[in-house]
C-alpha cells in the first residue's frame, strides 16, 4: 500500500499571499520556497506527533480489545464463573 500525496505547489500560492502579504512572483520565489518548506516541515512534525501518540496508546488499546473479546465470549464467561466459585 502506498500513500498518495498531491502537489500543493500551486495551491499554496493563495495561502502564501494570505499568510505573508506577498504576491507570488519571480522576486518572491525564494520566500515562497521557504514558505513551502516550512509548511511541509510543519505538516511532517504534526504527522509524527500524531503517530507517536497513537503508538504510545497502542498497548492500552490492545489490552482493552483483548479484554472485550474475552468477556464477550459466552464459553469464556462460563469458565470464568466456574473458576470464580472455587
């Protein structure tokens, strides 16, 4: 499975104007490229943080799902009842 990305070079032009007050032109291409690099770096940092947070919560999520599977199965419920009566 591959992750599809899109080219936002053209789409960022309106954001560049809104965020910096500068028009995209040959004179501002350097600033525009810096702006694109910042946007991509910021997006990557946010994505990394999102992934790290989900990885940190993964053991709890797995434990919860296993608990739900165990307690939802009738045979295991009955076995747990029998073991609890000893």
